[in-house]
C-alpha cells in the first residue's frame, strides 16, 4: 500500500504531525472568528461616527 | 445593527456541540490507521475543510447568477461571504494536506495535479477579494464579483476531478481509486462514521459562519451607504 509498511512494525509515530494539523485547523478557525468580531466592532464604531456627523449636519 | 436572531444563537450552540463531538470522534472513536499512525486523523477535518471551501465557491457562483438576474445587492453580500469562508477553509485544507504529506510522501509539497489545482483555485479567489477592493462603485463591484465568481467556480470541479482525471499520488478515498497510491487506506466502519460526521459538522460550521458573515456584510453595506450620503 505505501512504502512505510515494508520497513516498520506497527503504525508509524506521526503524532506530532497530527497535533500540528489540528493546531492549524482550530487556530485558523479561531483567527477567522476573531477577525469577524473585530470587523463588526469597527463597523459599529464607524456607524456611530457617521450617524453623529449626519445629525450635526441636520 | 439588527439584533441577533434567536435561530442563529441556536445554530451557534448546535455547531459548537457538533464540533466538540466530531473532535472527540476523531481522537477517541476512530481507530488508529495501521500504517500511517496518528497523522491519518488529520484526514477527517482535512477533507471536511475542502468540502466547506468548495461549498463556499459553488455557493458564490450561485449567488452571482442570482445577482445578475435580480440585481439585488443582497446576493453580492452572500457571494462575498461565501468566497471569504471558502478561502479560509481551502487554506486549512492545503496546509493540513502538506502536514499529512510530510511523513507519508516524505515531502511537504509536490506539484501533483490535485495540490496544484487546489492552490490555483485558492489564488483565483484571493484575487477575487483583491480585485473587488479596487472598484469603488458598489453596483459595478457587485457585477464584477458575480461574473468573476461564476467563471472562477470552474476551478472547483477541475480541482475535485483532477485526482481522477490525471496521474496523481493523491489518494482518492471517496468512490475508490488506486489502492497502490501512497497514503491510500481502507476506511473501517468507525472511520467512515467519523468521516461522515465530520462532513456534517463542517456543513453546519459553514452555514453558521456564512450567516454571521452575511450579517457583517449587511452592516458594511449600511456603513458604506451612510458614508456616501455624508460625502454628498
């Protein structure tokens, strides 16, 4: 099936790669969630400032 | 900004629970693969991330078609949201693929047809975001986004079928493939259950994130309209 099986007894020790993979998966997802939150806060602030400017003009 | 719908809060909770269960299944329910060892566990979320990415890009193309027919900017917001989520998950898919490849193929990267087409697909959609930013008129930007998303979506079937159409070392786990390919493996029933559950979970993740991103897009649209009004 693949070359590892001809040279080894039992499964290969690849735990560190698995951990690295899941750090990437959850890390990127968390960063994206955080970016959504930050952008939402910034837009909220922009909205408040623009509404203030508009009310001053009126 | 409009208040958060109750259904979205329910969806948030359900998605988090599903993600926790799927993570438990990946680490404790699915058996260790006999040859590759623990790194094979990356497979469940690696494929699920690719699934979400492709859902995002196909979703953007559908939204693009509807936008061109109806000229309603709501569909542009949906398309943009879908592309952004697609990019995030295809990025996860490619990086986790490289991590899986290192101990199995003995290299982080190879210009295999599947890896190459996936990377080209990612770059096409990153360009979508960059090019959109250069267009100030919202209607022109939406029209451009719609056409680009429709044409760009051709890269999705090309990526999916690349491992079937071309000679490749990338294993085809779904619907067979060459069992002699390096990294190929037979799924036991427990592996298959974990895999299907991961796909379901990531579909929920996609819907949940899409909803949040659409709300953000609507808010951005409101701010843009207000800004244009203030300038005039």
